[in-house]
C-alpha cells in the first residue's frame, strides 16, 4: 500500500526551524539533515509499522545522524507526522 505523508503545522515548523539552524551553522549540514529526514520518511512510507510504538497509535523513529526523533501516527492510508523533536529539549514539551 502506498501511504501518503502529511505534516502537522507543528512538525512543519520544527522541520523549518531545524533546517534554518543547520543552514546558518553550515549549509552542508542543512542538506544532510534534509536528506536524512527524506530517507526516514521513505522508510516510514514503505513500512510504517516497523518503528516502535511509544503510545497507542503513536510511533517514533530517531534520526540517526542528528539529535531528533520523528513522531508519527498511521491513519488509514495517511501517515501524519506530528513532530520532528530535538532530543535535548524538555521531554514534557514533546507533542502527544
């Protein structure tokens, strides 16, 4: 089954902020970060049940080369990305 990916406004904001931060630090880092996110999104689309369920219906996958986790849920044929959360932030700020 081909799953579609949809970002919540929060996830979209977090992705934009992280990319801007890495671009300011080193432009190549921003490209590497986005490439890593795209790879993970493709993996999620091909096998969304592969990654660990952290709460009922909510799954999480770490971004290996960067200190972030992607939190998502599967709704029928749509994968909803809820957050691209920086792991050094307060865990109480993590959505859901």
